[in-house]
């Protein structure tokens, strides 16, 4: 679910970036100004071929370029916010700090969505040299710490600059210009080359779920699943135009499951045969699996 929603969010972003960029680059070609046509072209030329790759190692260079594109957009927004944003007491950021509104929970869901990267953790851990859990923990803390600083700074600068008119994709607030065009194109290709990394985890998870039915073992499964799944996310990216709504739903539903519900359920299941468990843990098991769960396990 998480990876499929992430692929959908990526398609929404690509629809934003490429439709804006092509509208500025090719103003006399209105056919390419619609997100649906642009997503179909990107899907056929990039998403499907890249998603069918068995070795995604070459995409590491695209990831480096994607980081450079993200840094460029961040610095562009930072420059504009320093020169044009209202940072005073009457500005949108200062006036919105103290009051507690329901929008806070929407922002909380977006934060949860931004920090969900569990699906790549096993692959990243296996690729570490001299891997160990403490070494991996340091790497994760450094990466998430940097992401948190950038995420908060980006959100504050965008809101200080555009106020309550801020879009879920902040680049949609900008007009046409050379530096903005470069930002749209660079971010569009960055997302397109990152899409296969998330899609690979989605396909592997579905193959694992379908292995019991004998479907995933067929030679045509990889191709047929990739075509259908990429087409579905492209269709979703054509229908939805607000990436904040997609990420908000993903964060609100899946973040609590991954952070609280699933780990607790796994712990309860793994300790179900512990005879010396405290009474509180026994009560939690019964509340999670029902009073007859222990008797069912004995059978």
C-alpha cells in the first residue's frame, strides 16, 4: 500500500512538473500542456523501461542528479524567501505559529508520509560495507536529521513567501521564468528516475503476496504486472492534481500502522508462546487476537 501510494504521488508530481515545463518551452503545442498526455509519454519512454530493469544500480547516478535538483529548488526558494517573504509579526508565518488549527493534523500526516522509507531499509543495509546495526543506525539518524532540517526549512520558507495560497507542490506557485523552468524540468526527471526504486519494492511485495497462488512464478508476471501497475499510477496521476492530498492520506493511514500497530502486533505474535509473560502482555494479546487465540495456537 505504501509503495503504491508513493508511486501515485510521484506521478502527480511528474504531471505538475512536465505540464508546466512543456507549456513554457512549447507554448505553440497545447497538446503537451495537459498532464495526461505528458504522463503517458513519460510512462512509455522512461517509467516502463526503467521499472523493467533487473539491476537498478545504474540509477544511483540519477539519484545523485536528483539530489542536485532538489538542492537547486531548495536554494531557489530560500533565496526568494529571504528577499521577498514577510518575516515580520504581521507575516503569514508569525501569525500562524500560536493558534492551534485542524490543519495541524494534516501537516502531521504529511510529516509522517515524508519519513516513511522502511521499504528500502533492508536493501540499503545489505549494501553497506562492514555492515552492523549501530553503523546503520548512525547512517539513518544522519540522513533523517538532514531530511528533517530541509523539510522544515522548505515548508517555513514556502509558507512565509506565499502564505495561505501555498500549493502542495510549491513550484506551482511560481510563474514562468528561466530559473523556474529549469527547476520544473530537473525535478520532473529527478522524480521519474526515482520512481523505479519505489516501484521495485511495490512489485516485490506484490509478488511475495501472490506467490501462494502460483501467479508470480510465471515468466510473464514481471512484464504484465509492470505494465498494469505503471498504467494505474499514471491514470491516478492524471486524475489527482494535489500531491499534498495523496501524501496526507498515505501518512494519516499508513504511518500509524507502520510505527505503532504492526510492530506491536509482531511483538505480541512473537511472544505468544512465552509462558512467563506478565499479565499485562497476556491482556494485550487477548485484546489483539481474541480470548481464544492461545487455544487456537495449541490446536
